[in-house]
């Protein structure tokens, strides 16, 4: 089975082509062969706005889709000859409405000319299922009752995904538009147990990066500044300390908009010595602040995710979304999960499959193949689609 997949939910134009082998069982035996995976980034277009400008993003998707499709087909044909795909999977939400429509209409045009069914895909489910891409799971702590790590690994990887050892799981989806804790009982069975009440974690990185005069997307630029600090002596004189919003609240919700305000006020109250003559923050201050922003976000995400996993007696923690590409977050999750007195598997996709891509749409499409329909005229987008 060959699936062609499309995601235009935000500012990346993504098309992938996947070959799926051994589709005997419902979950266990799928092997995903990525024949091509093209991501055309619009970073340069949105850079000057410090965030995604929806109508510019829509225009860029319209410009990019045909060349991206050509490239994806050419690459895939180089690995495997095929006349046309068997299925098309496309993101229908959540995301920026004008952008989603571009992808969905493109999918419909392809489905019409190739006479194919379309599978509508939820972008958040796709971020979760990115973890199910033939991963040799790195199981930090085998779940209770399993004799050894080796045994757990053998059971999990010898034959694709053996969800018995992984689910129920608590999924933390952290992206530019979402921060959600999701209880996953099965593939296809999800319940949002908490989410941000205002800004998403990625949005917080993006907005605070902008305050500091760093480039978009903010996550990678804040991470880069914070990492540079490690090489230098910490400047104790600055003593930057940001709040950890809602870290001890009893629910599983988040709030990140206060951090942005805290960064703004901290800079305002600083003496001239941390500012350039143009009134911008100096390098040292930027690095200290970047490190503290990153740490404040990480502290809250880790604490609340582990609390949810314990409360719901989960077997695993599953990460997804652009912020899950953050090296410190991955490292500190790893470390923390080794030290707590509760056994949990830890799944996080390779970094390139954390940020938006169409491979994850193919995986989600495969698990939702029952929804494939040639009656695709009815398919609509939903900018606020819930999982
Ligand atoms: O999942 P994604 O690619 O798109 C959405 O669905 O929103 O996530 C994009 C978000 C941006 O806010 C970006 O700043 C953040 O993910 N991000 C990161 C990193 N890479 C991307 N945040 C922290 N550290 C990173 N390395
Ligand atoms: Zn995303």
C-alpha cells in the first residue's frame, strides 16, 4: 500500500510518500517505509513578523504544493516504481483555516485525477502517532511486571508496535498552537485531560524570543542561546528568576502567557548596563534569559506530565510536537524518569518527526484507513478540531 500524505496546517508545506508493508493486523505488523519526505519551510517569509502570518502562509502553500509534490514523487519513484498511490491522507485540522483548505483542496484535486479515496487526518493525533514509525523504542524503565529491559524491547520491536506494553499512555503534545495532556487508551481512543488556558509552549518560546530580538521560530533560537551559556561561566549577578506558572495546581492545565509578560518586565527593570545603546538586551542577558525561559517551560511540562502519568497509572509517557524537538526537554525528561520511583516507558520521535512533517500524517492515515472514502467532496477543514 502506498500512501501520499499532505500537511499544510501551519507554515510548512509537507508532502510524504510512504509504503506500508505487512498490514495484516490492526496494530502490530505495520512497517512504514518512507519513500520521500519533503518539508518546504516558510521560515524566511514569517521571520520578519516573529510569528506565522496566516494569509502569507496560505499564499506560500499555494506556491509550494506543486513543486513539493513533484519532488516527493521523483524521490519516491527513485526507490520504488508505482503508477499512482493507493490512498491520500491529508490534515483537516486543527490548524490555520486558510492553510488547511489549500492542502485539502489539493488533496481533492489529486484524488479526482487519480480516482483515489482520501483519509482525513487530525494533526494532533499525527503528532502522537509519529512515535509509531518503526521505532526501536528506547525503554527507559520497563513497565512493572516485566522481567527485563531486553524482554520488553524484544516484545515491542520484533513485530512492530505492541501497544500492550505501552498503553495506556499520557501524551504530551507541545507545539506552536497546542499544549495538551492526552490520555491515550488505545490508538484511536484519546481524552484530553489538560491543556493550556492561554498560550501554547511553542508560542511562549516564539513570543519571548521576539522580545529578546531572536529569530523565528523561537524554540530553536532560545535553545541555541541557552546552550551557548553552558560554555561560559554563569553570570550570577543577573539572577534571573521567572515564575513556573501553575506548576503545583491540582489539575493538568497549563498557562504560559504570564511568562512572556514576566520576561518583558524583567528586561524593563534592568539597569542600563544590560542594554545596548539602542536599548536592546545585551548578549549575556539574552543567554541568561533564554536559559531561564527554557527551564521554566521544561519544569512545568515535566512536573505536570509525570503527575498525570502517575495519577492515571500510565505505562508510558509519549511526547510529540515541535517543542518535543528541544534537546534539553528530552534530556531532562530522560533523567527525571530514571530517578522517580515509578516505572514508565518514554517515547519521543526522532527530532525531525517532532516538528511538522507529512510522514506522521501517513502513520495516522494508516491507523485511520477505515475512514478512507471516495465521497471526499464532503471533507471539510476544522481549524479547532479536537482529538
Ligand atoms: O509542531 P510544530 O512544528 O507546528 C505546530 O503544529 O505548531 O511546532 C512548532 C513550534 C514552534 O513554536 C517552535 O518554536 C517550536 O515548535 N520548536 C521548538 C524547537 N523546535 C521547534 N521549541 C523548543 N525547542 C526546539 N528545539
Ligand atoms: Zn504540528
